[in-house]
């Protein structure tokens, strides 16, 4: 199954909104006879890619490993279960059940007399966390980036913020952006920093009152969606952020990288719209309570009210550190 995960990851960046899927086929003696993966959106699924490479009946009586339940529907490609049955596999081992309601592959396999087992389900779900969110919620997967001092400040009280993290960390942010369909930022950030944010296909600016100058660099980078009070419903006098993400999803944006100040970051966190946080921390301490905080969206009195995250990766980027964490949904 871990080999399937490795194969699946080769499709990263070219299969969204579909899942990353890898497949390994063993003959009845347990030898690997074929491998495959889903390479590009709309093209062959992993199981088809692996099974069509077989010449004879090499897989008969064997086992097929795949990190997602094989499909049973006619989508852009025919059902993988039919091909698995045709190749007379004895057993199929899957990582996770498909969350796509059109898919009912497990029962089709069982009806055909094929054994079905699960293995490494948590890892399989983690690998395809973006697919799970977009398929079940029809919203893009949202990652928020922050860059702060060790006391959690993103700028001095004057707004001075250049630079907190090192040049290497900032170069890494440019690379990270490429893993997303869209960068989302606020009118405040556009006005203060005039960023170009050119690494993604789309840019989204939250600009309720049309405050940004149309000559700002971000407007000359291609696709842009500005959410304003004229095209977005308001909630408590502010742009309804969930509605903005729904619109982005409808535009074909399945992943969003948020880069903004503490107010928007705090509001997004409070409203449960962030799936992950990438937090860069520089070995600096501002030591001023009036410095601007990376999250400034709530009035909290009890530590038990703090948002709980799950850290899944820590990188030391000398001199900074980068923490990647999932925000729990509760
Ligand atoms: C993939 N790759 O390897 C597997 C998928 O429109 P289609 O025919 O490509 O079907 C897409 C759905 O098929 C997808 O949402 C998922 O539920 C299922 N399995 N999809 O893109 C694969 N095994
Ligand atoms: Zn399939």
C-alpha cells in the first residue's frame, strides 16, 4: 500500500479535483507483475493503467492493491471494477472507501466473489484530504500561511514587517504557491505590499469596498476574482467568506493558499474555513504587546477555547522553522 501511495503522489498537481491513486498488482505467488497510477485528470484510473500493461492472465488468482476503492461508475473512464473482475483477481486490498457517492465498487467486487480488505486507512485518507474535502463539501481545500516572530507577531505596531523570515523561507513560499489553484488575499495586503502573487492560475482579493487600485501588480497577472459587496452576500456587515469559497469552487478552483494579515486570518479560523496552516516562525522576539498578531479574530477568555491543531510536519529551514498543521473540524 505504501508503494501505491508513492505511485499516487506522482499525479500530484495534475489530477485535481480527482484523487491521487496508485495501484500495484501481484500474481498468485505474490510477485509484483504490474504497477500504475492516475497520471492526469480525465485519463485512465490507476487500476486501468496497471491492468492494461499485463500481457496474459498474469493477475489471475492474484491480489490488487489500490489506495482508493475501485470505481463502479461510467465517468470520463469506464468502471475499474469490471476490469478487475475480467482479470480474475482473487483479492483486492484498498486504502479507503471512495467518498464519491457514485462509486459502489466494494459491493460489486464482493458480489463477484473477490475478497476485499483494508489497510493503512488513515494514511490513505490523509493523502487524499483535498479530494475528500472538495468531493464532500463542494468547497476548495484552504491552507493559510503565516510568517511570525516567536511571540506570534507579523509586524511591529507601526506596520513594519520586512522581513520577519529569511530569504530562503520566502523563496520556499513562492514554490508552495504552485501547489494551489488560487492565492487569496485581502485589500489591506494589496494596498500595503502591492504583491504580484503570480505563481497560481487564479488570484482572489477580498475587497468589499473596492479600495484597491486597479494598477496594483496583482491585477496584471491573469485570472482574478475580486469579491466585493456588489457580487457577494454580506454577513454581519462583512463579506460572507463561505459564499466567496463557494464561488471559487464554481470557478474550478479546488485549492486556495491564503496570505493575509491577522484580521482576515483570525476571521477565517473562527469561521472554520481553514483546513491547514503553514506557519513559518523566525528566531526573533518582538516583545511588544502592541505588535500585530498573526491571528486576531476573536475575544477568548479561556485557554480551553483555543483552536486545536494537529501538526503533521516540522521543517528546520535554518534559521526559521516551518510547521504544517491540520485544523481540527470541531
Ligand atoms: C481517478 N483516478 O485512479 C481513481 C478514481 O471521471 P472519472 O471517470 O475519471 O472518475 C472520477 C472518479 O473516479 C473520482 O471522483 C473517484 O471517485 C473515482 N476513482 N478517480 O481520477 C483513479 N481510482
Ligand atoms: Zn476507476
